[in-house]
């Protein structure tokens, strides 16, 4: 191996540090862009089925029983079901 002068060693060390910092910056930018695109990764979600059921029990149901019964009553009856 050839003998390196102190100036060559310093230049090589600075080059390696610069490349490493550039790589870390690129990884940071990539991480930021992925995180911005995937916001759902940072939401807190229930871990088990029981906790999911408990969390959803506080939500208003999409369709209640009364909504279904009024919709059924408002639907037109087929002709065969009409009394003669």
C-alpha cells in the first residue's frame, strides 16, 4: 500500500464525511416524503378485536332499525302483492 500524506488523508476523510452526510440527507428526505404520503401510519388504532368493537360502539350506526322500517314502508309493493 502506498504511503499517504497528511493532506491526502484529510482530503479523503472530508470526502467520506461529505458523502455520508449527503446520504443521510437523502434518506431523511425520502423518509419525509413517505411519511407525508402515508399519514394513516401515524394514527392510533385499536390493537385487538375487543378494543375495536368498543371503539366502534361509540360511533353512530350507518343505518338504524327505524331507517330500515321506514324505507321498507315507502317502497312500492309489486302488483302481485296488492289486494284484489
